[in-house]
């Protein structure tokens, strides 16, 4: 009862104000530098936070940290997942109200590569590994690979088993569908109409109905970015090409399911010879492809040219009734030599994240507006981790939140800045129907993270988790600590 009262009072306090209202939790210990951070779960069953740090230097295994927070955002546990030699990290997914860690283990004696599912409970305990798939393999370098994804409701699981390539043959995969109890619904081998290559790209999706979709890059030997979506309903594998006429090439895209369960892929294309995001590539338009939840038909195929932009990274898709909104950000990465006597190949990296773009489309995929919000964030040698933004539809408006220079909003100091300007949290709102944006302004009630008179503020704003129409969980950090907080609208 106390927990329910806490949430009720919290929502009452924050959901009626237009300005975002933020409450931080007390879990302030920071795991190792996380390159990948994801949220899973809900307030009732626990919020799981997964961090994946890829191997670097002489290390050969990723470092994986899993945390779980309760409905007050107090941490239940923080645990490292050991990835031992010869084991491959595959994924962490949310299934049946708990997190599952998937990893593969090659055995030369058994002559196979086995996929294991390990349940992670809210008390921090791990379930015993369950062998849930295998690929015949004579040696480690030919062990093949697995891809794993769960449905939005956490009740379906799809596994792609991809053997090592065979010269002069068409590529084969095994598609397996499971329910939330890891009980097999079907498992069947399929053959693509494309020759096998040494490098494959097959990204699986499964909707709540159990329809499987696979985004496949079909030109692995070429320089173009050509994709197809394959659907599978347990009977037949169907291909739908993502049509971009002429010399158009998909440069950046995001993928998600609509509320109805249609797989939607949207992004931007270029007409230049090569696609290299963050190095000055020119973008010439947007595209949207949507595929019916049954996997039988294409719902939308649309291409919308626009005035040339540069260095756009697609971030997320928002659905507003029958309309769709594609959000993106201008990103540029600059590297210069910083060689030393110890490391002659060392480089300094500068990351710049500029304008936020909000592109609206009607039910047919036709462009209805394109709006930008100015911002200018830059950083060095930190993967640009604090440069991005939060962007979501909350209470009928699109909110964007990001870090900006404090003195831009101080009439007395913005003309002359010595020694750089402190960062503060700012926000703006956009009408999702018209694209009209209001002025960016500071979040004046932003609480200090660590008890300072002035908040030592470093939002990690593109790592967030929407709970409902009024609430999101966001992340903030500095070099020593981090916090998760609840933001209400």
C-alpha cells in the first residue's frame, strides 16, 4: 500500500505541470563506462538496466553489468555478468517479466555452437542456463552466429541461427519462435535468394502476434546500402525490398513497431557515392517503409526529397494517431592525430551534435512538415555521450530535453563568455500535428544531482525509457557518479 501511495502522490505532484518535473533516485554508484545502455521492464516487476562495454586493447571479452530498480527507483542489485573465454555475448532481452541474457558456447568436442538463455531475477539471482539452440561447427572460426529479439509485450521470442558461410551457395538460416516460457512454437530452415557472403546482416523482429520480420542487407559485397525486409508467419518466407529509386542509398534508419504491430522503418537517404555518417555526407531526403503486422503486405512505401542536409543520424520514430514523426540529429565526428612515444597511432576525437530535426508524415508517408531545433553540443574523447537529446510524445506534445550552455539564457552574460559556459538542462515542445516549436528554455526546477549549489549537470538524455503518457525514466551522470530519475509532464 505504501508503494502505491508513493506513486500516486508522485504522479499527482508532477503530471499537471507543463515544464518537465524531475525527481532523482539515490542509487549514485556508477558502473564502468557504458557504451551501450538499455532499459527493460516496468514499475511493477522491476526496471532492468543493461550496460555492455565492448572489448578493447588486449581484452577479448565484453564487460556486462545488469542492474534492477524497484518502483521507487531504488536499486535492488547491480551485478556483473561474466563472459568466459570462447563464449559469445548475443543479447539481453525482456521476456515474461524478467531479463534474459543470451550467450553462445562453442564446443570442439561436441562439434557445435550452443545458444544458452539465462534468466536474471529481480533479486539478483541467475537461473540455470537453458540450451535453446545450436549450430553444427567443426571449429571456433566457423561457429556461425545467433540473433535474438523479443516482442514488445515480452511474450514472444525469435532466434535466428546462422551457420558459417558456404562458398557458391545461397545463404541459409533457421528461424525459431518461442513463447514467454521458452517453449518452442516452431523451428524451420529457410534459404534466401541471395548468395552467401562472409559478412551477413540479418536483424530480427517479432511482433505481439508472433509474425517474424528480418531486416537484411542484400549488397554486402558492394558499397551501396540496399535492404530487404523478409516476413515469416510460420509458413512462407516473403521478401519486400525497401525501394529507393535511382542512385538513392539508405544512409541512416531506425526500426520499430507501430501500436498496431506493423514493422516501420524510417530514415534518410543520400545520392552520393558513399555513406559515411559523421564525416560530411549530404542527405537528400527521407524514406518510410511499413509492413503489415500479418507479414503479408506492404503498408507504406514513401520517399520524400528535401533541401540538402548533412550528417543526420536517425534517432526514433513517434506515432501520433495516423501520423508518424521521425526524429534525428546532426552529428559530426572529427579525428586528429595525437600520437605519443607510447602510442604512435593515438587520436583525439571531437564529437559535435547540432540541430535536432523533427519530420512529420501522414498515414501514407507523405511529408507534412520538417522542423529543426537549434542546439550546439560538443565534447572530446567521450563518444559524444552527453551531446544527444531526449525526444518523446508526452501528453499530446513532443518534448525535447538536452544539455545547453547556461549563458545562452542569461541576458547579462551571454555576450561574453570566458573559460566556457556551464551546462544546464533545457527543453522545448513541438506540436506533433503542425511541427510548430516553441522557444527553448531552461528547466528551472532541475534538482541538483549531488547536493551542489549549482547542479553538476551531465544528462545522458538519449538513454530513456517511456513508462506511460506522463512519465519517463532518464539518466544523468558525471565522471564519477550517475543517477536515474523520473521525469513527469
